[in-house]
């Protein structure tokens, strides 16, 4: 394969999220989040796994940052746990919660690693959920107050601030099909949640801007939507609907000033949008941003299938769209591996939403490590050739988009560590660093060593 080089200032890093790695769930005044509750709801999370200990990163952050430095990471994207900062989601801040992120940021900076903050990676304070969560407009206002409070403490050292991680998941999985916390199952609720999440983003973006932040952003998980049959007009209609619900319903209000008309009409089949969208909201949501984070894992293939049952993945497409099962190689999550989807997605974003710099804020794959536990070959190495192949393919795909003029500023691998994979618990491993949950021992996998070289040579 050809050698490829990335641009001079291209940023290389890794990403994590608070609930997935921190543990210390009861410590230093942290309040409960909707994920603490969800983990304790029978049947929701694999084997009843919880975030109580996770990777114990709360206590081991300093060693973890040392590992990041060893790998040569230039940036580290982490999320702040809202219930550590405001245990009940509102009111006075809990200084001990802020102290943790203060120490983390200092440690990163001392090692020359640029901190990228995500303010919300799904761990809503349970108290706010008790008042309706993202179905309650006030949650959006509370989110902006929380954002300002975190900025007051970290704003002198953190340059890059992102508001939400993947509001698609918070809304559709959290309120639409119940796969994520808080586990509600109602398409109308999902649409209401989308709006309040976006409003929360807009209000928080405004608060950060007022505080002087120069790089404000948000992370989405837009997908590359493809038709089962490229010659079918019906399948093209399925693509339009899914692209609308997955991508445009978030991207258009953020970057084009308002919701797409076809999506407003679609939502109206479930709930009157006028019950939650107020006059100035679209203006608030369209606050300027300097960074659009993209989390990419897999493309989406769809067919038009009137009357189809059982596709509950996208609440609001029931009986209209069939989501094709993977027809090629998959990861341990069952997600189709298709790096070209990343090139197509990046080019499409560059074309349809010009002017906003992009960063891949997550990309990676779950694979079982092998054959570490085979005593005949247990030499301490964690072999993950599938992950190396996945990352290599996706970096080449990103590079192709760059070569075609897409303004892509960096790449953050998901994830630094094996961690709590939401409804899948600890059984799915996304890390480039292996975590032995019995001992909390960290072992960089072969992919981490490979990534270290990619960074060192700024290319493949
Ligand atoms: C991200 O979510 C999260 O930000 C991160 O916390 C998480 O650990 C990581 O990815 C890995 O899951 O239903 O089979 O068609 C990604 C969530 C993944 C949601 C792909 C939509 C569609 C797969 N997205 N998924 S499928």
C-alpha cells in the first residue's frame, strides 16, 4: 500500500467518556445519573454490569495520562460527569467534583496533551430525569448553567469545548426505543428530546461564547445512508427518510438555521412540533460553532418496505423502512466494516455543510483480543490484528476525504481503554489499551503500538 501523510497540523488523539471509565460512583459527592439507575434496572445492561468501578480512572488518571504520553497522543477527549459537578443537576457546584477535572487537565497539559472537553456524554443527573429529563425544556437551561460552571473552573486551560455527544443516541435510544437510559419507548418523546437537546446545545454554546471560548463545538454520529438497490426509487425514498431522521434533523438546525421541512412534516405524524419548538429556538440552536465532531463506525443500508415490522432501531420508521443486516465483515458489535462509508460521509458533510471544520471525535472497533488467554502463547502481548486493520482502513478513508478537500482537522480513536460499553456492559472491548478488570492492569495492545507509530510518522 502507498505511504500516506497527514497535514502538518493534523491532531492525533483518543477519546473516552466519564461514565464508561471513571468508576468512583459514590465518591466526592457525585450524584446519581440516569445510567446508574439504568444499570440497576433488570434486563437493561448485560449481566447487570454497572459503572461503579469501571476502569477506576478516577483514581488512576495519572497513570492513564502517562500511557497517553507514551503513545504520543496530542489530544485527549474526555467528558465531564454532570452529577459530579451538580449532584442534583442544578444549584451550587460541588467543588470536589470539579477538583478531579482540574487535576486531570493539569496532568494532561504537563504532558503536552491538549484537553478536549465533552460536557454531556449521556450521564444526566437522575434528579433532572425525575422532572422529565430531556422531555422537560428546563433541562436545556440547566445544561447551559452547568456548562458555564465547568468553564469557570477549566476555561483558563481548556481551549476546545464540545457540548453534547451524539444527541441521536440520547434521543432515539434513550426515549424512542429504550435501549439506553432512561429507557423510555415512545417516538414522540424521542423527537421532543431531540429539540431540547439541541436547545441545550445552543444555550450552552451561547454561555461558553459569552465566557470567551473560541472553539465551541458539538459531536454528532451522522451516518452514511445507502440504498439496498441503487436503481430503486422506493429505496431512494427510504434513504431520504433515514438521512433526514439520522442526519439532517440534527445538522440542519445546527448549521443551516432550522429544521428541514420534510422532517417537521414527518415528526408531525407523531407529535405536533409546535408543542415544543418556540419562536426563537432555531436561532438559539444555530449559534456559530467552530468544530463539528464526527463519530463514525459503520454505514447504514436501507430499503423501502411498507408494512415491515420489527425494525425498532429508528423509532419513527416503523412499517416503512427495512434496515439491511450486514452483508460483509463485521466487528464484535455486529456492525458492518466499510471504510468507504467514512469517505462518503466526510465528503457529503463538506459539500452540504461547508465552512465548519470537522474532526473525527470517535472511530474504532470492538474485537475480542486473541490469543492472550491461550497459555501456550501467553507472552504478555495483546494481539488485535482486526482492530489494526479497521483503524488502518478508516485512516486511509479519512485521508482520501482530506485529499479531496474536506476540512478535517484531526482523528481521535475510540477508545483509549477497554471500558463500559453501555447496554453491552464490559463484554465488548473497544480499547487500544487492554484493561484487566480484576486487577485494573493496563496493557497496550498491538494496536496501541501501531497507533504510536502512525502518530510519530504522521501517516501510514
Ligand atoms: C458511540 O456511540 C459512543 O459515543 C460511545 O460512548 C460508545 O462507547 C461507542 O460509540 C461505541 O459504541 O444499530 O447495528 O445499526 C455509537 C453509537 C453506533 C449508534 C452505531 C448507532 C448503529 C449500529 N452508534 N449504531 S446498528
